[in-house]
């Protein structure tokens, strides 16, 4: 589907009115010296326009006689372009990006009210660009003072976009498969490099190089490279520990490729061999992960998959004596939460925690899975170093395994299979070191 078809689909779902989107803000790295943090377009903005420049406003007006898609952009400026690169300008906005009308940003105050005239409903996501929020409120107030029929209500465009973005079209799926393959290949490089005595950041560097050399733009999110007890810290990202023989390394990292992110976790033994205790925990998590993949099909929902993970993780922990008593009772009393304290799935796409329906519906269910939806499956077990109620042999072990799946007509496709995860494959590829 092209950007034009996405805009049309969005406008078809609007109840008339006007939608306004602002490009992502630019951030300076340090005060006042024009050194910006590498720019990334806002995901909704990119989804609807493919336009990647900052300081841009997109206006969609389904009921306008001629202009349904309007861009306000930075003007061409040969002097500035020497510093920051070519701009599309007004001509490019129309010719390359298909705007029905395009203006420079300084024409906003003059032109925008013309499109807002007679608009009852304004679709606008406030709260991310405060200066622009104020400008929008000023426009609305101007209409109200003049009593000349400006917007009566402001609606979050996410009420339409969340549902659109959760089902990926064929082009998006191709890019997402590529993001997954690029990431998986870097995990294979990690298996070649990993050995005791390295620092966590050296493994991060292997990942960085692996992604960038294959054309990925950046990491999809801050990489977690946590060895030994750091594997039990869910959002660890210092990545600076000296890795020891006999420990596990948990890596949660993936590439962003053409704006779409993968999201992978693997847990590897640093010396190439799992200890019996590490293996026991790993096998439980892998069994849970594979059962969740098998449970993914149209008609199921993310809560079903989470419950599948909880059942297997809890019964595994009971079998090892880490949880005591009856499995069902442990599930009811949520005792597993000491060792598994996060969700199993989230939507994936332009954002690593992508837009989509997360909430439980009135019928007590989450959105039913349908072909083209992409999400993660990521069960884990984390036994803190100081978990005094646990046999000391298991303390400080953290294992998570995370794959990405696309829902198909009768099940799912795992896109991240190229990152090794079976014990046999890991141990053979590492060959003991
Ligand atoms: N990497 C973030 C997550 O797994 O949710
Ligand atoms: Mn992850
Ligand atoms: Mn994830």
C-alpha cells in the first residue's frame, strides 16, 4: 500500500473535519551549538507521508474540493542546504510526495485557517509539540471569538491510526522481514565473537557493526547487553561489565531498517556451554516461548498468549522447586511474578512498542488477532541475586527469549528465526570456549 492509499484509508475513517500532524521535534545535543541529535521522523507522520524532514506540517482535508493533502515545509535554502542537506521544498512536496498543495512554514498562519473554516472536528495529537499546541489553540480561539465556525472538538488521530498501523500491508511486512534478518545475522556474529573476559560493550559493538554494515539506520531501541546478574535487570543498558566464564549473557537488541524495527532477545552462555541450572531455566523459557508461537493464530488474543506463557513458566518453576505447591494455586496467587514480572507480547512496527489496541475490551478480551498483525513473544525468568527463598544455585540467572511473529491465515510466521535459540545450535555454533 502506498502512502497515498494510507492517507485515503485514514480520511475514509474520519468523520469529515481536518487532521493535522506535526513532524517530530529536533533535539539539540548540547545547548546552543547547533549539534542536533540524529533526526528521526515521527512514526505516524512517516506512515502517512514518507516525508523525513523536520519542521513540517501535514494537513488532511477529506471534504476540501481540491486539496486533500497539504504540506507546510521548510523552504529551499541553498545556504542552509550546504550544512544540512537538500530539502524537498514546496516543489518537491508536490512532485515527489504528492501533496495537492504545498506552502512554506511561514505561510501557516495565513493558509491554515482557510482549511479549518467550517471544520467541526479537528484530529490532532496534542502534547508532543508544546509550541505548536499553543498555536493550534490560538487558531481555535480566533474562530470562536469571531463566531465563524472553527473546530468544535479535538480528537486523537490515534483513534483511527492505532487500528490501521496494527495490521501491516505487504510492503511493511517485507521491510519488517528485512529488519529481522539483518538483526538475526548480527546475533550469529555475536556467537562467533562471544567469550569469557570480554566486556558487554564489545558485544554491543558487534551488534552495531552488524546492523549498520547491512544498511540498517540505527538500533530500534537502546540495546540491553546484560551478563551474569545484569540479565535479571529488565532495562539494564549500561553494558559495561566484564563478562565471566560460566555466566549467561542476555542480549535484547535489534535493528531499525527503513523505519521499521525488529525486537529480539537471546540468552547465550558466555563460554559456549550451559550449566545444568542455566539449562533447566532456559528449557522452561524456550518451551513457553514455543508454546506461545504455536498458540498464535487468527481469533486468539494477546491475553491468551500471555496466559500460555504463565502456565508453562509456573509449572516449570514448580517442577524445579523454585515455586512451592500446586501449579494452579501459584497461578491464581500470581506467585510467578517474583520471577516473571512483565507482559509476553507487544505490537511491533514503526515503533518497537508499536501503536495498536492493548486494552481489554468490554467483552474481557483484547483485540482478536488477524492476519498481518505483527507482535513480539518474549517470556523470561529472572531470579535475583538476592532471592533468599531460592536455592542459591539458581540465583542471578536471567533468561529471556524474544521473537517476532506475523499472524497468517492459519497460524504465524516467525521472522526472527535466523537468530539461533536452540541449546544444540548455540552450543554447536559456539563450540565451547
Ligand atoms: N526491547 C524492548 C522490549 O522487548 O520490549
Ligand atoms: Mn526486546
Ligand atoms: Mn519486546
